[in-house]
C-alpha cells in the first residue's frame, strides 16, 4: 500500500481553528476554502497523528524490552521524521489536506448561485461559551466567546502517500496511531472534538483492523519473550 486515505468522521461538533476570528461574527473561525468548504491542513493533521504515535511509542517503553522499544522509535522516525511533523525530509509518510467528499466539492464549485458564506453556514454553526470564575462559580465578565464548529457526522478524507513501499511495522504502527486518534481541533486535549479515524487503502477499503492486528501480534510476541 503505497497510497491510501485517512477518513475522519466527526462524532461531535468540532472547531478546526485557523488561528483568528471574524470581527463581529466569531472569535475563532474554522479553516475553509474560497467556496466556504471546511478543511483540515495536511501539516496540522500529520502533526496530530504524529503526536498519537509518539504517545504509543512512549507507552511501549514502559512494557516492552529496550531493544524492541528502540526499533519502534526507529519506525516512528521513518514515518514522521525526527521533528514529528514535517511533510518532507526523512519522513516517508506524506499527508494531504482533509477535505469534504469530492462529489460535494465539485457540486459546490459548479453552483454559482451559492455564496461562500451560505456554503460555510450550511456546514457549520456557531457555539458560544463563557469562562467560569472558580472562586464564585459565576461567569467571568467579558469572557463570552463565539466559536464556529463543523457539524457532527461530517466526513473528511485526506490522501496519504509513502515515498517508498511501506514496511509491515510502519503500517502496523500507523494503524495503531489512527485508532488512537480520537480527538481533533480546538480543545482536543480537554476531550472536545471527538472523531473516528480509519485507514483506507487506495481503493478505499478499510484496512485499519488488518494492520492493527499485526501491530498487536508484534507487541504480544515481544512482551512474551
């Protein structure tokens, strides 16, 4: 499998923030293209996936022999590069932007009657929240923030490519990272942005469990030695 896809299914409304807002509308805007279609940049997506991979390798260091842990660290480096988030250099894995289904994108592009704002508003909504003062339990003054979120049940796909034919341990570790990748977007470290990610081959067959089983078998074999 030299090429494939990541399918991302939103289980909660999620904010893929672009780092700024729109005055008078939202404090945190989602990334979207010229047609108003939300997307997730490839660099950000790869960075989140690399972070999940790093957590897995760290956890392995607590229960797997040191020589085997070193091998998994090497596998991680081959996949993501030494920095953990580069798209080029030593990394064999390249991750494209996560976009909405192609047929939807083409239909929107052809429909000249829709404005960017109309498209964006049809796929998102605005959530408002305020900070709570721990001393009183009351809302803090002037802390109301508006965030645009992509609606739950929305699906994205990102193209992935390897610079060479991937090795079995690389696909196994990638599948483990994909299964661990459960939160994305703003507030993901606080449990927000619940998602389900699957690894697909070039024909869009779900191969997540196939490669994860190999990862599990490898780990069980290493631990039993």
